[in-house]
């Protein structure tokens, strides 16, 4: 059985014929070639696969592509503005050294954007609690928190 | 993941009609998609509930808050109506997992799944909620006290769809969980609610299924204070013991968490 899905990805219409078993993250990475969204744990623990579905952060490894039928999806590639200008959250991660290997970064940035959308001026404790679903093996989180604070201060 | 047929009906009646044989409902998928990926669960037909508008939404009617089965945890957490009527419920929903889990996971999925460490079951028992469910042409109202029957088990019949849950508004209530830090589920979570002179205390995470701590309820009915709850010695009989905490540890934590919940309920 295949099902056709039509969705908007980073502002562009996309459609694909998928096996209902296909995960959204595989549609994005393998069919739409948007490899910025990473797969870390594949078990809903690490947040590396975080994208925005109709404006809300979700784990793309934990949903089926068919569940995104008709939805508006934003991936890390869709955050950059015209002329590849980085999003302020990406700039802040770079400025504050909020990444080392970078594996967790796309998910971290997508989560952090949702965090500030819900709570534009979070405290440090609120940032740490808000990023609970994203795991980083490298940075020790300190500079990630600084980056979110910088992005919040600039917004 | 094993192959399945996918259906996405737009009405509850159509969803119930599709739920034949070993068909499963798909809500947020935060538990079910994981289980299917690990081949712990398989189904011939997956019936996606996300396109059914009548299963979504929050309303207040008289002294009840009614929440549709497909309402996401984050919607309950942010709802002005829930925050006003039962702040403890908004708080509970806002403490489930992480923001991505909350954006996808639903009330109906959480209680149908009946994870022994899940948060919502504590609110179902703690508030004495009523679960509305339908199978075939039959609609019924299930009392919270009779809904959970064991480890990942409920009284739902095969193919029975939860449509909504009615939560009575208490005088005051609070939910406090001691988190298992890796999973963020409750190692022990206690929901306390006061309705006039009646006090309900529900405990999750500690046994194979959520339960009411009747000794603590009796103590709190006499004196609704943190000290009264914390002074009750809870038996370790039937408590879960694992690498995260022994049965005795969990038993002790029930009184501690109940005391904290009373303190929070009193504001
Ligand atoms: C990383 C992580 C952390 C989590 N932390 C917590 C936590 O701290 N506390 C907590 O309580 N939970 C936690 N959860 C679980 C989360 O709340 C899930 O969302 C929930 O258990 C399942 O809800 P769902 O909507 O995703 O249901 P699904 O996974 O889609 O479905 C679960 C089960 O319910 C059935 N079902 C779904 N809807 C209905 C319905 N309307 N009628 C009848 N049957 C139905 C399905 O067939 C399936 O068997 C966590 C999950 C993850 C991945
Ligand atoms: S890959 Fe999705 S949460 Fe880890
Ligand atoms: S920078 Fe390496 S995992 Fe976060």
C-alpha cells in the first residue's frame, strides 16, 4: 500500500508517494534531500530530529510521514533567510560557541526557537527545562543556554 | 516496522467503523509509533484520529472541564480555561516529557496506553474523572476509578474509542512528580484533590497501575496539611522495585510527594 502525501516544506509545496510505515524524518532526509534534520537515537529521546509541524516543535523520528499530510513543515534549512542569511538563533549559537560536533545543533536550534516563541524572555532555569528533550554529548549545555539567552536579548 | 493499511477518517463514527479485528487507533504516536518501530506492536490497520475535529478541544460546563481525547498535552498546559478551573491539570500536562512530546501526545492516547508511570492516570483517579468512550453504536461513561485495570491495561473493549474526559473541578488540587530523570516519567507521582470534606489521593509510578492511597486520603480528610500526609507510613507491599528505586524507597516517596502536593494545593 502506498499513500500520497502533500505538504509544504520550508514554504515550498512537496508531494510524495509513501509506504505508510515511512517516518517523517526519512521523507525529509531521503526523499526531499533535507539532511539538516538528524537522526540521533531514533527512539524519541535525543531531539536531534526536531522540526516544526504547523509551527510546533515535534520529533520527526516519532511520527509517520502520513501524519504530516497537509501540514506546514519547517526544517533547519527553512530557518535561513534570503541569501543564506542565518537565523538569529543560528547566529547566537555560533557567537556563543553553542556547538562542537554540531550533531545535536539542528534539533537544538529548532527547539530553542519554539521555546522563545512560547516564552520570549525565559529565565536560565526555564531555558534549561525547555530544552529537556534535546541531548548534547559535547557542549555541557552551558554555551547553548548562553546562545538562547543572547537570541532572547536580541529579539 | 511491520506493514499496515493506513486510514484517516474524519468522524468518530467512521473511526469506530474502521476499528475492526486487530486495528489500532493512532493518536499522537508518541508511544505507539515507538512500539511499532521496535516491533513490540503490530497491526493490520492503523486508524489515524488526527483529522477528527470532534475529538479535539476544551470546554467548561458547570463544574466540569471537558477535554477531547485528541487534545495535545501542550494545548491543555496552555489553556486559559484549564489554568483557571484546574491549574493542577494544566501543570501536570505541562510537565509531561518535553515540549516535542507535549506537542504531539494526547490525553486519550496517554490514558488508553495506561503506562504505569504516566501522569494523566493520576489526574483521572485523583479528580474522579469520567471517561466517555464508544464502540459500535454504544456510548458509555466509565468512572475513573474503574478505568485502569493493570499494567498497560484498561477496561476499554477492542475497538472502543475514547472520545472525551470530564474532570470535576475541585476546591484545590496539585500534582507533584519525582521524575525519573532520563525518561521524565514519574518514579513516583502523586495527585491530591480536595472536594469539600472529601480528599482524593492518586499515585502513579509506584505500582503496576495507578492507585488511590486510601490511608493518606483518610489522614487528609481529618487534617488537610502537608504534615498529615507525610506522617502516613505507606506499605511497600506490591510496590515496584527496580534499578531506579526499591519498593521501600517508592513507598517512602509516596508520603513525601503527597505532603508536597498538599503544600502546593494550599498554595
Ligand atoms: C520521550 C518521552 C517522554 C515522555 N514522558 C512522559 C511523562 O513524563 N509522563 C507521561 O504521562 N507520559 C510521557 N510520555 C508519553 C506521552 O505522554 C505519550 O504521548 C502518551 O503516552 C501516548 O499518547 P499519544 O497521543 O502519543 O498516543 P499513541 O502513541 O498514538 O497511542 C497510544 C495507545 O493509545 C491508543 N489510543 C490512542 N488514542 C485513543 C483513543 N482516543 N481511544 C482509544 N485508544 C486510543 C492507541 O491505539 C495506542 O494503543 C513520554 C513519551 C516520550 C516519547
Ligand atoms: S532521533 Fe528523534 S529524538 Fe532522537
Ligand atoms: S555539539 Fe555535539 S552533540 Fe551537541
